[in-house]
C-alpha cells in the first residue's frame, strides 16, 4: 500500500481525489489529456532518477549529510573577497527575507503586492541616498551584469563603441562584461580597452587620457578598485570623459558610501555596483545582485533595461507604486526593448532595504570607518611579516594585495598551508605570487594578528 | 458558493523616510578611527539622507509591509510561472550554505558540489542532454546563454559572419528575441497558424544559410503543443543552425518527452518555476542550461566534474564568456536538488499528470462562465498545463477588462492571474496555471471567485471597475508615470519634484 500514498506536496494525488477529478472529465486516466503529443515524441519509460525521498525525515538526513561535507569559509576565519564578501548580516534582515510573503511568490496586482512594492521603493530610495543619484532601477543579476548593461547604455547614448576600463578588474566580472560587449554583428561590438593600473588597482590617468578618443562611449572606473585602492583620480576621470563627450561610469560598493564621496558628487553619469554587501550572505555565489543608477534625466531613463518602480497614486489619492517606462523593457517590446530583463535578484532588494534602514547614516559611517581602520591595521601588521609585501596602507578599502614573491612561495602553497595547518581561508589568487585578502567588520584585530602569525609560520 | 470574507491587512505604513527620529540607531559597529585614511577629495562631506531607526522599528516596519503583501497565502495561479510549493525542508537546509564563499577550494564544499552534480545528472535523465550549467541567473539568462553559445559555436566553425539570424515564434517568451537581439542577431518572429503554432512552410521560408539558431518553447503559453516539432528541428539542423528548446513550460510534460529525443541541441529548465525553488518575488533564480556534447566546450564554466567520488571544477576549453560571476545561484540549485529528490521519477510524472488534469478540470468549468472563451477554438485537443482564455466578450458586453477582473478577484484573496506576454493573441487574455500544489478546493474557490466577479460585471459593472475594495490600497490612478515630471524611483526625486512627503 506504500506506493499508493498521496505525495505530501500534491493534495490531489490522493487516489480518491484524483479519481473524482478524472470522473469530472469522464476519463479513466490522464493519458487522453496528452493527445496533442504524438506517440513518437513520447518516452516509453520513466527517466532514470534516484529513488524518491518522499519522507522529510529521510530527505533532511540526506541533505544534512551532504551539508556536513562542506566547510563554509564564513564559519571560520576567512579572507576571501574579490567580488563577494563576508559582511555581517543583521538578524532582522534574515527574518525579513525569510517571510513567506516575500520569499515564495512572484507577482500580484499593484494592490496585493503593495507591501513588497513599497519595500522595493525603499530599496531604490535608500540606495539612491547613498549614491547621491535620484534614478535607481530594480536590481540586476550582479555587478558584472550591471556594468555590461551600463556600457551598452553608454554606447546607445553616444553612438560610440569604445569602453575604457581598468585592467585590474575582477576576472569573474570581466568575463561577464565580455559577453555583453561582444556582438554577432561587428558594427555593434563594444571595444573593451583595458587601461593600466597601479598595484592598488587605481587607473593610470595619463594612459586613460591618451586612450580616450572621439569614439569613446564611456570611461569606467571602480571605487574602491578591485585591488582595494580608493580611486583618487575619480574627478579627473570624469573630466577626461567630459572632454571627449563620453559617459562616466563608476562601479561602487554602497557599503563604503558612509565615508566615501558618493558617485553623484564625483561627476558620475551612471553608477553600478553590488547589493550583496547590503545584508546578503555569500550563499556560495548566490548572494550576488547588482544595481544601475543615474541622474534623474529622461535621456538616461530611456536607456534602462531594468524594471523601474515609481511612486504614484491610487484613484483614492493614496500613495502606491507602479512600473514606469515598462514599454521599453523586453517584456514590453521584445527584441526592440533595451537589452533584456526577467527574473533577477529581487529578494535581495528586500534584504538591502532592510539592511540600509538598520544602519542609517551613523551605521554606514561606523562600518566605513571600521573597514578602513581594519584594512590599515592589516596592512601595517602584515607588512611586518617577513616575505610579505603590501602595496600600500592608506587609501585602501577592505582589500589588500599581498605579494609573497620575496618568500619564494606561491599563493597556492601559502593558501594550502594556511588552510591545512591553521584553518584559515587565504585570499584570492591574482598572480602566482600575489593574492587579494579582504578585511571586513567581521574581523577583529586579533583575527588579523592570527593571520600574521600563521603567515610567519607558513613562510618560515 | 460562499466566498471568503477576506480583507488585506492595511497598516497605512509610512515610507521608511517618514519614520524614525534623529539619533536613533539600528546597528552598532565597534568604533574605529580612520582619520587620514581616505584620500583628499574622496571623503563624504554630508551624511546620506537615510532614515534613523531603532532595531524594533525596522523589524516592525518590514513585518507590516510583508503583511501588506498577499504572497502565496492567497491562491495564485500566475500562469507561465508555475506557482509551486517550495518545500521548507530545502529552504531550511540551504541556509547552511549561507557562509560558503564561491572561491573556496573545491575540497571544502564537496557536499554542495555533490548536490550540483546530482541535479546535473537528474536533469540529463529528464532531457537527454549531456551536460548542464547552472550559471544563468534566470530563464532569460539561460536564453542569453544560448545566444552567447550560438555566437561562439558558429564563430568556431568559421560561420560567425554568415549566420546572423535567430528564428523564434510570436508565442515565445520575450526573453528569447530580446537576448538574441542583444547578442547581435537579427530576429525573425514567425506568426502563428490557425492551430496555434507557426506552420512548417513559415519555418522553411525563414530558414537559410544565414540562420544561426531556432529558439522555441513547446508547449507554448497557450497550452498548445506543436506536433511537428521534430520536423522543425530536423529542418533547422539541416540548415546548419542550432535548435534551442525553451522548456519554460516543462511542468506539463515532465517525464513524458525529452528535448534531446526531439532532436534539440540544448534546452533550459527554470529551477525557480518547475523545480520547486522559491521565487523570491523575482529571483534569485536559476535557468539550468543543458546541451549536447558538441556544444559543451562552449558552455560558461566552471562546471562540476566527478572523479571517483570527489568533485572538482573545470572550465570548458572554448568558453566564450560567462553569463554570471562564479557558478550561479547555488543555494537555489541545492533547493532544486532537494525538491527533485523528494519527487523522484514517479513524483515528477504525477506532478505532470496533476498539472494537466487540473488545467483541464479548470477549463471545463471556466468555459461554462459567461463571457469566457478560449484561444484557437479550432484546436480541439485538450490543452496541456495552461490554457489561454479571453475576456473579450465580457469587455464587449460590460466594459469590464481583464485587469478589472484581476483587481476584483484580489478582493477575495485570489492573486493576479497572468494575462499574456506581448503581443496579445486574443483580446483581454488571461492565463491561469493550476500546477500540482493547489487542492481541488483551492481551484474551485478560484473559479467561484471568477464566476462571482463575472456575474457582478453583468449586474454591477461599476463595482468591478472600481475594484479592489478589500485590498491594501485602491487601484492605481491614471497618473502618467512615464512623464519625467511625475516619475520618482527615489525619495529624493519625489521630494524634489513634488516637494511632498516630509515627516509628520
């Protein structure tokens, strides 16, 4: 009788209920309902899958046995960053993103989705306040996707195809951008020009000025740079772009913007970046999310590929939320729309809205000061380790490039030893001798001293 | 029939910028001195205009907003999205992945990689494909993956310049033509024939040496299956092009057909739709993209490889570009693995049967309602897991539109039905998808509410036109938010444009 049990996820799989439904249709079985599919298309036997674990007690045991074989970096001491970081997620954020009303549905009416739409609007409002920009779209997949879309926006705005960007960029991000820049149509291809950077990732301004020409659609920089340096040339880069009639695009991490000047005050036309740092766990890479923001001008608004959630009113005069410029999305205009959109990372907009409200202006200032101070402490502490060279200790936010070449050890060997002998996850390999280590509010000074001591032992 | 005396929670909750008070704090961080650490000219000189709130205020604000969201607590049959139960056991277990960094060494995430590989194997069985990647962060991103692989595949064969066109149909999801166009292809959209799908002659006329790929769904969003699909794929491949199966509507045909058996080179499953993963209001999502060994070298990597019980990552040799950083939304892949293990092959077959049975049960009742018709009446075979209906007659009779009906149904705890992707094939379309998660009582209630609203439309159309009445707020005004003077995506823009919304 075991086989005839109704499946827990399917209320109508109980035999009597199913039979009653079939009766309503005058059928003995479901097979006639598939009459549209020619017999030659049909599988003759069930596909080969592992046996079902319909009992939750068995399934949970299986899943947890798998999970026991993981060793999450976040559960120990980790300095992994480079595009997705371990920042503290307030417990309230986890509670809100776990609410079934936000977690499980997809779309309702403007009235029945009202609460969710308000959260989304508070996401764009608060992010806009951090960025100093008044037009913010709903999230995209990631920072890389945001940059790719922004480059295409700039190309449409200027009718040009050259994009100047830092050579010191996350390879993961660049690999995504490359897909957006390339085109099957040679006339539509964006030319990605990688400009040289210093060891902290800051752009070589003279090189950028020489590369910027009348076909330059955009100059893109990151602040902080991939290798941790705050971009001291931000104002000059915007000036260079303005001189050649190009757009200035900046990639920023909003978690820095309590202490760092916002793109809106640095002459940036289009800001992009991550929302993962705003209250989203790493989730093995599934915590990524990106944003696109600009000045609130029709010329920019007309190029957004994202959905745009605007404040509006109801017929009774209440505040409400609706999608603006929907017609220019791919949903509205198919291949004539601006790039494409679809399911994105909207749950992370809920996380980020909650996170920004939790921090407020004072929280963002404190976390910014703390990350700067931790990074500085790490630079000073690690510079004291024989065989480790640190590029710079001031003007660095969260990441440091550690050079092990003087020690004769490779990053692979160092990271291997850190993990095996000290239980520490080292940094991302940039070259065989250099690795990017991330320092956040999750690290104490004692954690950093522990890393230094471990490196001393490993490099001795 | 007795309809529920539903009323949405209505908190009149202010905007976040309108609450709190100066000096309140929701989070403390250890205090630190960063004097002199920010280069000149890069310091923030005025604090961001963020609200100042204590921790309980933030919690309560967002809890109230969650209550002002119907979510899946009402009955949602949002067609094309396959509303599905998200097993909480998977949600709960996946929380243990929160601290995993994607750049961790593979040996420190063997359990996760085992699940990713396990799902890959199960999807191979369900599709006949040779390999899956989970990098695409949604169905549209999987279509983008296909477009990117199409470019790379033809370029590698020296035909990149020649193969400039991608063919799709009027009933394909907009992401197919949109991603094809973004990738630089010219899009050819085939119109539908009288049976609800384009004719073979239309396809033949479009095919040529310049064809790069076909991107097609089947069954389409009207529940119509193209019985000539194998001939389609044969013609496409004879022309030297690739055939991509957008399996958005897999729910009705799970275990019944396999993309590879029909001849396709690649296919896509949406884990956040068909495979039980929570939708999050629109992601994080996963478009699982599977293809043949011939296309596998072009897949975005890294992919998970099994070696004697251990798992490692490997980047395909001819990867053209990535579609997403790292390996994708792996916590969602893990949930899909959990769901698929809970179902097994018999469970998937049953879910497919259920979704088609329930749709046909719904259809029988819905077509008895005044003012409801179905697309392509000449196509008499039972629809699969969805049916495209029209309220055109209702509009003509009463002036009540599908959107009016949608708004009024929300007054009874029924969330929006899907209308139709662009373009509309029938006037005033609506597309419920029953799926397998709702009980017969839920489905009957949904139909009872629609019957009530239609009856009301004939009796008292103003009551429907002015709906909703029991919702959080009334329906949207006709305020033109496509006008730059009116739109506002941020508090700052709203304040500047309208000088409104100050606290108190």
